[in-house]
């Protein structure tokens, strides 16, 4: 049996991840690809909790810049994460993976309420837990949710799936060929360097204070997630 590096992980899938190549909304084919990327690590016996984002559908901040009350808009954002969670659950189950969807905003017909001990028990029984609804509190991001749940559920690491290979010295997307990717990055630099914008600072600070490493990797490269769990160098590790 292959040796796994992390026994229990918190995987953060942003809305960006779930929209695939679309401009907006959910791309079932891409979610199926993600499910197929998750399956090998599930079969290795890794315990997995997934926090979904909602930016592919609605972000509270953009609602509020168009005149909405920020809290109301944020609740819509939280509901968007539950949309994404249901789509992800459908896809994981179709791929033969046992899952449970737990939400902070109760939707009894589709999900269990988030209860810490229950979430841990599900993982121990070999079920992937999908955590929808963010923290259930406005003014917070799903990155911060991911870190909080990582701590509560005693996961070993936060793994953030993105469309870029890792964290760069400068934005590589602006034709910037000076940009260099970090293999390792300290929390101190991630927090102080204004050019580094991969996660909100409160999420980073929480990880730093509690010694939880973060790996940022490119989800579009097949097999990357498995490589991470087998201890191979992929993406950027912040620690
Ligand atoms: N949100 C919130 N509280 C939370 C988590 C999320 O209010 O604890 C709302 C917020 O409006 C946010 C939206 O849900 O804009 C979607 O989450 P996020 O922007 O973090 O998603 P991602 O960028 O990962 O797609």
C-alpha cells in the first residue's frame, strides 16, 4: 500500500474551480473531472473534507457594491456555496464515492446540519464531507471557512485548488516573464508581501497562528492532487 503524507485534508474548491471553462455558473463536466481527481486519494484512504466557494454564482461584496445590504448579499453568497456543494456531491456519488453534505445554513431536505463531531465521524467511516454555506456568518470568505474547518476537524493541511501552478513573486498573467513561482513560502512573507494575493489575510493569519500548512496547486493538471498526497513536490507550500 502506498504511503500517504496527510491522513486528513481540507480541500478548498473555490467557485472558480466549479465553473470550469464557463464564464459563470456550474460546469458539470469539469466537476466530474474534479471528482475523478479526488477519487484516487479517497481510495488511498485519505480522509477528506471539502469546503466549496460560491464566486462562480454570487459574491456578497459585488452585490453590496451595487447597492445591496452587505449581509443580505453575503447570505446569497453562502447559498451559492450550497448550490455548488450539491453539484459536487452529485458528481462524487456518481463516481462511486460515499459523501455527506453538511451545511451551516440548515436545508433539511438536502443536507445535514454542520456538527463538528458528526463531520469527523463521517470521515472516519470513509465518507467525504462536503461543507456548504461557509461559516453561516456574513463578512467572511470561504478561504477563512476552510481554515476554521481545518482546525476544528483536525485536518493536517489546507489544500487550495486553483487555476495557476502556485504562488508567484508577481502576477504571471500580465505577460510578466520576471514572475517566479515559489516552491516554499513563509507565512511572514505571504502576509506582508502586497503582491501575493492568493488567500485573504485572515485565513493566512489563522493558519500561521496554528501551524497549519497550505498547499496551493493547479487543479487543471491531472494527477496533481494524488502527487501531493504521495508527498511529491507540487505547487507552493506556505508554512
Ligand atoms: N460568505 C459569507 N460567509 C462565509 C463564507 C462565504 O458571507 O462564511 C459569502 C460571501 O458573500 C462570499 C460568498 O459567500 O462572497 C462566496 O464565497 P467566496 O467569495 O469565498 O467564494 P470563492 O471565492 O471561493 O468562490
